[in-house]
């Protein structure tokens, strides 16, 4: 019933809007940047719809349930990153005339190798960002309708791939803008209803949370992954095999097991996870990896999110759809306002989730706290209706973000790595979606917020230094850019690999490995600068820099002249006259 009421209409509307882009899509530019004709207001709504992913809303609320109010630094970092992007990146990127980040890299530095390396970085970021979207769609649908986990993953993958193949960026723009408005309504209205319905007693508990040590009612928990729990006292539980007595000590729970804990029973501790609502829950800092260094953990997160936003390829591609640099800057400014309004609500859902559904931490399903709340307040028609609204909003978040991410991944493959025409781009969309679906099926154990943060870390360690220095430092060389991007990629990817598969770490070392941005970002910047200072920049670098920073005299729908066209002016006299002409315009 929930699927028919909530998910099916969202997917259907997404596909219908995708059909609108079919007639207007004839070229690669149409597919990737909607012919650069998107207005600032529509573009900012689309950017907001794309950026407000399932992980950034449902994931943040789930992290608040599990880790405390310090998790609210996530939306602070998400939003603050746009201010840096507004100041440093938005308008110059649009003036470059590029279609993708690798396109800009080659145009700025005349290096096909750098273009291919940048495309590989996009694939890494896209996988880290797309997998949690599909993963959360599977979890949410399984919670509200009882379907297997893979059903929601496949539905999300198929809906996104078909929409994108039909209409490209134009379809994605309309879908994302529409779904931003839809998400505002579908998340705000249930939040108001929940606050009115929970009552003064529960609101007081939310303001003064206590550690979740005993079950307040008979509580069913479905374990979607196997876990090891430690019981502190004898407990009688009901399982699929009947009633059983559990003695104090470790208990191995197999994946797929459903356990009903009786009211008053002690909450078992999941190994490696603290009980929610403890003394540290109200601390306004985030203690990553429970390492005991909350200030370092908070700074590590903020560095990753703020600088990573400047390097997110699906957001950067959105600025290329603007008619000119001024429009790109206005888009970024409007987006800050829209995001600030929206991010008031993950904290509300997270605090309510800590009170009403803290048991989700046992099964590792805190990402589903938002859609699980209405049923805890009302088991009747109202609870079902609001569960449907939140599920629809969640799927709108999955689809809106996944459209932009799948677009840049497909562009990296079929435009930057293996150049082809429009047909190849459409085919690549389905292949990339299938690959991400397979990865999502294996990633059920990982928190959506953690995966997305790793995507930000890779972007901060690679594209942020490349774009900032490429736009603002004329002495950047090909060797410097390549060395810096590779250093940032290998450093961040290596740290993520150690976190996933390496030995357990503790203290500040655990934080800097789990969230390596504080050292991988400076490493990439310093490597680019040091290697570039040992070489000589291209002769046309000054011309390229001027082109990035001068306002367009007469913006056209086709956009400004790409940097690589300036680069191809090989005669010194031609380059000198170009510099004099542009400089004269600047003086006037």
C-alpha cells in the first residue's frame, strides 16, 4: 500500500518529466548542460534538489539518533561549502566554457592525461555518493512496506537511468527543481504534525535525553545484517523460532532475524557502537570513531564538507548550465538561502528519533528513523498517511540526487574517457546504473552519511586544489596538477581503504584515517605548488586566467569561447593581441 501511495507516484512523475527533455536533446551539450539556458532561479532550485540527498537528510537525522546533536555539523558543512564555491569557483568555471570538470582541466592546462585522471576521480566520487542513495532507498522501502532490501535499490536505479537516458540534463533540471519543492512540503508538514502529536512529556524527554538502557515497550527489531551483541543480564525474547532465554554474554544474531524485546528488558550493546542518548549525546561536537577527540573530529568533518563542496562534479556541472558567469554566481547565492531553510529539519527529526525509535541503532538502520517516526506516534490512518508522505519525500531525494550523479559518471566515461556521441552517453547511463546497484547491494552495513562524507573527502583532496589553483594561480603546471590530484586521490582513497579493511585504530590516528581531509587537502595543495614551482607554466596561461575572470560582454546561449580555443591560437602575435584586447576591456 505504501509503495502504491508514495513511491509509485514519485517515480511516475519523474519519468513523465523526463519525457519533456527528449525533443530538445540533439547534441552532447544538450545532454550534459541543457544548452546552457537554465535561469538562476530554476537552477538554484535544481541544485538544491540535487544536493539535498537521501544521505544529507535521512542520513543526518539517523546520525543525530545514534551519535548526538554534534551530527548537526553535517548540514553546517554542507551549506557553508556553497559560500566558498560562490566566492572562488562558480563564475570562473562557467566562463571556462567547459562541459565537465575534466573538460576544464584539459582546457586550462592542455593535458589529455590530466583529463583522464580527473575522469577517474569523478568515478570514485560518484560511486561513494551514489551507493548510499540507492542503499537508503532499499532500506526505506523495506521498513515501510516489508519488501526485500534489493527491491528499493533496483527501483531507484531503474527510475534514475530511464529518466536520464530520455532527457539528459534538461530532464534532470526539471525533475530536481520540482522535487525540491516537493521535498519541502513532504518533510515540513510531517515535522509539524509530529511536534504537535508527541505531547509535552515526550518533548521534555527530547530536551533532556537519557541513555537508551531499557526498552520502554515491547520492541520488535529486524536485523538486516548480522551483528554481535553483549547482554548484561538475562533476557527473555521472542524470535522467529519461538521464545528463548538469553544469558549474559555475547550473542551472535544472524542477518534476517526478527527479535521482540520485552518492556523493561536491558538494551544489549552492539559491539563497536555506544548506546544512544548517553552523556556525550548533547555535546555540540562530533567524536568520530569514538576516539576521544571531539574537537579534532568536528574540524576534520567541516574541512571535508566545506572544501569538498567546491569539488563535487555534479554540482559544478550544474553551473555550466547557466547562461553566463553572473548567472552562475546568482545561482550559488540563491542556493545558500534555499539550503539554509531546508536544513532546519534534520535536527528536528533526529531529536524525535532519539526519543521514539532509539532501538534502530541495534539493527544499524538509523538511516530509516525519519520514515519510522509516524508509526510510533499513530498506528492508524494518520500515521500511515504521514509515513507515506515521508517515504515519497525520501524517494524524491534519492532520485533528484542520483540523476545529477549518474549524469556526471556517464559523462566521465563517454565524454572524457571514451569519447562518443549521444547514443553512447545514453547506453552508458544504464551500464553505470547497473554497476552502482550491484555496489549498493553489498553496502548495506555502511552508514549513508559516512559514505557521502568520504565522497566529499575525495573531492576536497583532488578537485578543490585543482580548481582553486587552476582559477587563481597562473603558475600552475601540468606536472603540478597531476602530482597534486594523484597525491590527494591516493591519500584519501588509501585512508578509506584502511578504515574499511585495516586493523582497528584508536585516538587521533583513528580520526585522521577515517576522515583524512585535514592532511590530504594540504598535501594536494602543497604538492601542486611545489611541483609547479619547479617547472614553467604554458605561454598562454595569462590569457587563460584573464578569460576566467573577466565578465562576458555579450553573453549568448552558446556560452563563452572555451579556454582550449584560446590555447590553440599558436602564433605569438595572435596570443598577444588577444591579451591586449581582453586587458583593454578590463581597463575600460
